[in-house]
């Protein structure tokens, strides 16, 4: 499986190319990651909009996925057994809103 290049972004970690994209709904963001070099496992993770403040939604306080978060998600997945080079069941890390500390910038 490959992602459409127009809708996905590339990130390189330890000389390995990955493609990533997001799917957004009212409550959160799903991050989808695949190896660009191998047809191996796919990696999924979720992040809630409410991490930016209690009761937040995509309209009041959208969650922005930055490359640093993608990098940390991939490394976290690898530590949990994700192997982008080998075929196998897709790995869904679930809700990482509390696992990966999100640094936000105070606008005040």
C-alpha cells in the first residue's frame, strides 16, 4: 500500500523513508504511517483535540500534527514492536494523547 503523494508527507528516520498522513474528525486526529521503502506493517495512532484544553474540538482548538510528533510516534511504535520492514498485522497504538507529551505554545 502506498499513500498518494499529494495527500501525504515524507519523513526520514535513521535513513529510512516513511510517508504519513492524517484523517481528522470532530474529536481528534488519526495519524497513519507506512514505510516508503518496504511493503510492511502500517502504523496508526490517535490524538484527541481535547489535549489542547478541556472540551476542545476541531473548531475551537484544532490539534496540529508536526513532523516532530510523527517522528516520536514512529520511534514509540518501534519500541512497542512496530517493524516497517516486515509484513504483518497493522499496529494501532491507540490514543497517544497521554503517552506522548505534546508541547504547546502559549499565545498570550
